[in-house]
């Protein structure tokens, strides 16, 4: 299969899904039927509720949901072959992920821009809401820990045995750190310019200036990068940054930074497109040394897990691993938290919901397909040292095939790594803000907002600074001690969020008499996937514990997996009862 042909076919399928299925969803949910005032206008407070133009909000939403997910997911799932991964990206994106993201955004703007937890509270029960928020908050703490660690590792210097900085090995990381900091400074300046000057009425000019500033900060960072700090120091710096970023008014940093970040992502997509057109990677290419295909179309439903001696010690099963691994490239529970957490509070007009939420998900599917092409070419050119090397190496090697661009390979590689890091940082402070929202909403009664709490101990715990500091301390502490020991649960927990998000929106639509049938199959499938994955994890971790000598990681995974299984069962029971009751009333 020619990679360019595959890419064209996939884009055509996704475009048809957006045009026809997306339009049908709008009709079923009544989106755009009336020019309703959005929460961004109704509850505008200059901090969290701030209307944003469609391009600016698309930049925030796309940057936040994308992160590293549509790159690392397909790379990890590629062990099953490219055909099952591509099929799941297309089917999952159009009928699962797109519906999930779009539905979460619509439900949130009809509930004053509040989160999925509050939607569950209003449409199911207070108990279900609190269980969901506890689970979501713990998941977001894990995200903060993991992404803070990833960013710190990307920035940190390498030291010799004597404690001196190894400048040769540290130059790349120092460059990425410097450019990232300059990027934040530029974003703040851009935010003031487009919100406090006449430039707000000329987004074209503002965008041109923003892109020029991005180019300038990259050029400066590649020439001047004096930041050579240890991993621990960078963890502390990142912690301080996300604490400030998550309580700062969105127009100062979040909106402008994500808008500018989107240009990096769009540039990355464009570079990848050019690379695929130039190289036309052959997905059926054969390794001349082994006689086997570099990237088989299908490798099997069950793959052996081998130890260092080549002995079979277990199996990787396509179900449920494929559906918990691809994640952001097809459906991701984190997306519903973004849609209902930050995006819904900035939506200027209801008609923007479809292109931002449904369109944003399908654009992420395009990035996942481009990653498949990058994997194929990376394996042929020897770039196999981790997800970053596979993606950046595969894309830059393809672009080197463009006439006259062979010498740009190393520069493109560095820029792609920089973009990868930028989106990890974007997802990091978005996750921190979302965790703050979740913690605050946990203490609220149905229909109550933070402003309604004027006294008592609740006034302290719903304070945004208290919620933020607690979140950052927990996240950074876990990131510095051992987040990787429980990271194996993230795939299942993320997809459980997706299943619950689908369930929450389905119950709301049922209660207001709208068609919710498009949610039932995706919801049921994701719940089954999640419970299956958690059960496998539970059994595997129990085996490790029973073998003796286990650290705290397996014990934590057993407890959390059991909690998530119980949570999913409780929420499914309550959701099904609510949907059945709504159908009876409708009949």
C-alpha cells in the first residue's frame, strides 16, 4: 500500500464523516437551531469565562486534546499491524471520538459551561457525580505527574560523573527549554496585544505578527540557550509555571499560547503532508536482510511477550489493547474534560461547536494517519528509538526526499521534537486547570457555582488558589517519585472517562427528549473495553504481588483497578436506569 494513497483515502472518509454525520448530529441535538447565548457571554468573568473567536478557540481546543496522544498511541498499537490501527482511527474518530467530543461540548454549554461531573449530577445523582469527580481528579493528577516529568526530561541537562554539565549531550534539551520559555513570553505579549489594543479587530495582522514572533523565538533559542538545569530543578520550575498558568485569566496566556501553538501543529501537519507526498512511503516494503515486511498489515490477534532469553511470558491481545492504546487518535476521555472544562467556557457562538469539537477530533485522526506513514518510513530508515524518534525521524527523513531539502533533515527533526514538547506543555497546564475545576465542583450542590459559596470551610476548599496549589503539589510530587509505576492504568482510565462521558451525555439527551441512540453502541463498547482491560491488569498485578517482593506500584494498581471497575458498574447501572426512565416518559 502506498502511504500517499492511504492518506488521501482516509482524509476523504473523514471529510465525508464531518459533512454528513456531523450535520446529522447537529439536527438531532438542536445545535444551531436558535442563536442562544453561550456561557462565555452569560457568565463572562474575565478569568475562565471569556468569549474567544473560532480560530483562537480552535487553537486552544486542538492543542489541548492533541498533545502527544495521536502520535504515541498509533506507534504503540502498531505492533498489531497498520490495518487494524487505521480502521479503528477512521471508525473510532467518526462514530466514537467525534460524537464524544461534540456531545460533551454541547451538553456543557447547556449546563452553564460546567463539567461532565455536573452534568452527571443534574441528570443522574449526586453520588454518581462525586464518584466520577474523584476518579477524574486522580486521573488528571496522574496526567500532570506524567507530562511534567516528560517536559522536565525534555528540558533537563545531562551531567558527567563529576557533576559537570555535558554541553554536547545537553545542547538539544537546552534549546527546546529556551524556545519553550520564549514562546510563553511571546504568548503573554500576544494576549495583551489582541485583547487590549485595536489589533483585536484584525486577527490576520495579529496572526502574522504572532507567526513572525514564533520564528524569532525559535531562531533565538537555537543560537542562545544558557539553561542547563537538572531534572529536579525543571520539575520545580514547571510546577510553578502550571500553578500560575491555571489561575491566570485565559486571555492572558491560555488563549494566545494555544492559538500560537496551533500554528506549530498546523505546520507540523503541513510538513508531514509534504513528506508523504515526496517519499510516498511503501507500507508493504520488505527488509532485504530478514525478508520480512518492515510494517506488516496485520500481525495477529494475540502476540507473544518474550523475555530477554526469548521465552514466552505472556500475550498482548488486540482486544482490548488496541482500543485503549490508540486513544487520542480515535477516542479519548481526556477530550470530554477539555470540551466541558475550558472550551465550553470560551465558545463565542453555538454554531462553532461542530467545527471545533467534531472537526478538531477528525483533524486529530488525520495526524494519527500521518503517524502511520511516519512509522512505515522510520522503520525503513532506522529511526526506532522511542516515539519521538519514530515520528520526528520518519517525517524528517521523508521531507529529505524533497528536491533540495536533504540538508534540512536535522533542522526539521529538531523542530518536530520542539513541537512535540510544546504540546506536552500545553496539555500539562490545561490538565492542571481542569483538575482545579474538578476539585472545586466536587463541593458544589446541583446548580450551585463557586461564587455562591460565601462563608464556611467550603469557601476555602473551592478557592481557586487552594485547589490549584493542592493539585500542583500532588502532581509534581508524584512526578518526582514514581508516576511510571501506575502509568499502566492510564490507558484504561482514560477510556473509562470516555465511556462515562458518552453515558453522561446520553442521559442528558434522554432527559430532554432528544435522540441519544448514537451514543449507546460507543458507550457500551468503551465500557466493555475498559472493564476487560482493568480485569486483565488486576489479574496480572495480583500475580506479581503473589510472587513476592512487589513494590508499591502493583498494590496501587490493584486498588485503583478495582475502584474503577466498581465505579463503572455503578455509573452504568444508574445511567441505564435514567435512560430507561426517560424513554418511558417520552413514550
